[in-house]
């Protein structure tokens, strides 16, 4: 009788361990499902990127108009950037 009782106790103990593991797995699965179905962060990032693209397009249009109009300031900025790039390349090459 004692061996049967011990085996029954072992089976009960293992069954409780299995039930505990199953419960943990179910909780993890539910958490994953809850986080995967939350699209608010993705929507917010998409909206931010859309606003950024609109802003960049607007700035590009304004820059294009300024360049086409031939403003002297654009020529000066271009010359300053070219000189800076030249000095940078010389510094990297000889430095």
C-alpha cells in the first residue's frame, strides 16, 4: 500500500507542477496577445513619420523656389559649403 500511496503523491505533485506551468504559459500567451493587438504605438509612429515627411517636402519646395529665384544668399551658402568641404577634405587628407 505504501508504494501505491507514494506514487499517487508523486503523480499529484507532478500534476500540480504541470498545472502551474500551464497557467504560466497561458498568462504569457495572453500578455503577448494583448501587446500584439495594441497598435497605438505603431499608429503614433506612423503619424509622426507622416508629419515629418510633410515638413521635409514643404522645406524642399521652399528651397527649390529659392534656388530657382536665384537669391544671392543661396549662392553664398553654396560657396561657404564648398569651401568648408574643401578644407575638410584637405584636413582629412593631410591631417
